[in-house]
C-alpha cells in the first residue's frame, strides 16, 4: 500500500517479528525499486524508522525520510554534478523551496475556495482574497502556483499563474489560479449557468492538487545541455521572461507528466514569451543576448489529494512515500512486488533503454519473478530482451555491465518444459 510520509507517525510501531522469510521479498523489492529509477515512474522508498514529530510541527519537505532512497525519473541529473553558476553569483544549490507550512496553507486556502465555488473578495485594498467562513484567513503570498482539479482520474480543470517578478501581485496568485481552474472545470463538465452554489457542489466532488513555486532565480547558461545538467526534474521548474511581457513557467509536475526534460520545456516556453516560433531553435545564450530572454529556475512544493474525500499529502517527484512499516506482512510485500514488477516489465518492453538499464531491469525482473507463484514470466521476458537488445561486444567493454548481465543470467531459471 502507498502512504504519505506524513502519515507515518500514525503507523503501527516497527514490527520486531522480522524473520528470514521476509528477507527475499525485501531485497527484491529494493532491487525492483532501483531499476525503476531508470524508468519513468519516480518513487521514494523509506528504509529507516521515522519518529513522531512534536504536536503541530510540519514535516520536512525538501528531502526523503532518513535512510530513504531517492529514485528520480527520466533525465534526472546526477546529484554529484556541480551546480551551475547563476546570475549574481548564486548557485543552483542555493535555490530555496517554499516551506512545508506555506504549501499546506496554500492547499487549505484553495480547498476552501473550491468547496465554496469560488474566491471570496476581501475588504482590504490590496486586491487579495480571503478564505470563506468566519475565520476569513488571508491566503499566503506565493511566487507562482498551478491548481489542478480532477474528477476521478480525469483532469477537468488546470490553471497556472506566475506572479510579476516584483511580486506586486503575489497576494492574488492563488486566487487567480483557483478561479481559472474552477471555470475550466465547469466548461469541461458542461455545467449550465454555473453560479457559486453549483460550482461549490461541483468543487466538493473534485480532488485538488496545488503546486507552489519558490523564488525565481536568474540563471545564465549557454546551451540546452547545460540546462539539462543543471535542473533536477520533479524538483525544479523553469520560467522565462522578456521585458514588458509576463513570465511563463513550466512546473516540475507538468514536466514529469509530459515526460519533458529541461531543454524540451524551454523549447515549449520560448515561443510563448517571444511570440516567435522560430526562437525555440535558439540556444539560451543567443536568446539572452539577442532576444533579451531571462531564464529562471525555481524549486516547487506539491500537495495533492488522492481523492476528494481524503486529506492532502505532500508529493516528491510526483509520488508519495512508501514506508516499510506499512509493508508489514509477506503477503503485502509480494503485493507491492507484483505491482512494481508488472509496471517495470511493461515499461521495459515498450522502451528502448541503454544497455546498463536493460541489464539492471533484467536482474530485477529475474529475481522478482522467482518469488512470484507460477513460471517466471518476467524473467523470461527480461532475458529475451537482454539478449536481443544488448550486443555481446558492448557487454565486454564494461566491467559493471558484464557483472550485472552475468548475475541476471545466473539467477534465471527457465521454466520446465
């Protein structure tokens, strides 16, 4: 089962009955999880106990749980790469994410607006809005936000707003994104004569996702490859601006959902800010020098509901946290392994990966399939792909590739005729 790391304090205490019969599925689950790192399904696995935070304290939002394994999605840069220098001597490592408290406040405010069918204006002079109800809480100022509304698995409303670079309109960022997403949801569902009551009734059936941006930091780089090596997918987003025009951004969740790397995201945004489709073909240095385009990086924090009737949970790289304390029986471990293995086998079949990715996926699937009842279907498929896609001469050129391939072949037991 999947749970948020923020539900972990309410989980059962660490089971002290761990026995050898769990060892194989635990090891295999880790192997499959590592292989998933090379695919397109980001995942975080926590391997260490978590302690209950003080009452009222917000959990940390910028890193996985202690002992957790961060498993990035496609195109993720190695964390060991040196950060690229930004304008004014800043570095990518200094980018500040929004606080967890700010993100949860933003989610709570937007959820209240959606339930009420729209944003309620405040009596203040700054044009901000208040949360409906007796508390009349003023929403937080944010640099940017993307609000997404889902009816079941279907996205019916989405709006993305980046505030002005001087932050003059940051008080209304959440309100504008919420109103736009609600109106789009009403059009998508073809709601007739949408008033506050009808929109409120609709809003209460919709699951909400809110992603907010931290400060936008200018970055001066020369090529798309530099940007690809700098940006951490699922954590960082990019924004572009030109003088006299509003900034446009691509949030981390959208990049993950669309399978876009940083250069592809920049290619998408460039014509939107320049008005010239041909400008998408220019390198960042040319855009900066000739078109006066400024590139920004930002970190984001994401809170979403699995369903409309469930509380919001923090997401990291688009996924919740799997706590090992929730995998508290052999049956549950195998259930998790079955889902992960089936996904990896399907993904590997449809994707042409590097030789090392193929070998690691084959090793994971061979070991996972050996633990499942019946013939090792995953292992048979994986070994067939490995032999077909990875030439022997390529295996011979890499000691690590040869070692992984050898382990996969030795561990595989073909089905009996």
